[in-house]
C-alpha cells in the first residue's frame, strides 16, 4: 500500500474510533467496507494489519489506541493538554483535507479555495531554531522602501491568525519582544550561536501572550476593558457559533437581541472587527470604546464626503 493510501487509512481509523468509541474490532471491520472510501486491496482487515496500523498512528500522530476489556472496544484518550489537543486536531484537519483534495483533484474546477497561509515556507527553519535553541538572523523586507535589513533574534513561538503566520521573538539589538509577519521575512539563517534562557527571563508564554488581545496587534497604552455588546439577527447567531474572543460570555438573551461581554485590550484591529458587523452590533459600554467605533465609522464616511 502506498504511503498516501496508508495515511488515508490511518486518518479514517482515528476519525471512526473517535466518533463511535468504544468500537469493537468487528464493528471497525464492517465500517471500513461500508465506507466506500477504499479500493478493494485497501479494505483488507486483520488483527495483524490493525495492530500495524495502530503502531503507525502512534508513531505519526502520537495517538494511542486503547482497548477497553469491559466493552471489548477501542477508544482514544484526549491529549493531556489543551495545546497538544489543538495541535493534534490541526494535524488531522490538514491531512484530512489533503487527502480529500488528492482524491478529487480531477474536480478542481468545482472546488473554490482561499490562498494558503502566507509565509509558511519559513516555518520549518523557525521551528528548527526553537527546537535547537538557535539564534537566528532574519532578513526583513521593509514595507515602504522594499529594502532588506537583517536582525538577530531569539525565536519563541509562532501563531497562525487570519490565514497569516506570525513569529514572536526577542530582537537582540533592541532587547524587545516583537511580532514579525512571516510574509515580510525574505530569508532566515542560523547565526551559529545558541541561546539559553535564564530562569528569571521574561519569557512570553504561548498560552497567555495574546490572551487579552483580539489578534496580533498589541498596544500597551490601551488598558484592558470589560466591553458589553448588543448583537441581533444573524450577527447574534454568528457570534454564538464563533465567539469574538475566548473571554466572551452571554450576559442577556431576549427574542430580539443578545448582550455579550468580552474582556480585552480594545486595540485598533478589534475596533475594526466590531465595525465589520455593521448595524448587527452596538457597543453598550464603556464610552471610550463606543467613541473609538464611532470615530472609525466616521473616518469611513469622510472618505465619501469630499
């Protein structure tokens, strides 16, 4: 069996076990035939091939298939940390989509895709540097002049936001933690030097660094606020399914509208996001955020009043 076909089988096994767990060996055997996703040669199922598949799944994804003696079924334990589970879900999501697109490549004219995330060609070099404690040299493209400048950095972590990758790193010359869009990086090289973080280092934690911000814009001058929003119609439904921020809570719900609360720094990108919902969203408090939204909306109107 080819590597691509094997991978497709592994993902199917993980998805099926997670969906029906605990599931017996016999039930798995029946479902792989019923799925209609595999060629005749790929649906051969035996205890030997199953255990081979289980070992491969653990090796590739870090997912262990457990056996419940009481139900005689197989199940998968969730990852120990939220970050590990998030990474696992992304891996499966990516492989799953790659498999679907490979199978239906002849239907390309019927599939509309967004451009892939920008700057992902630099991911391997950055993550390799993080793994081996390498100080990296970034060649950065200036936005206005298109000149390239090189700076040495300590790489901390990367973040994907709105289809763009960002690197959080310490600029060694300025001794500041900065955020670099990967699509503005022309090249990355190793300096040959290593970094070692002292125990009292002000190290940005991945889980909390952006916790109080909407996106990747950080404004130390904007204090954290509890912001109350009145939403209605489709906007209310959308924000219930896809919250604005991890701090979002529902304060009040009526037949005509819903009041939501979020707690974060009201940075310019957050103000723009609020305006994106038009008359489906109204800022109730604080007054300072209402004023920022009104000012941004007015600046748009002013473009049409000349």
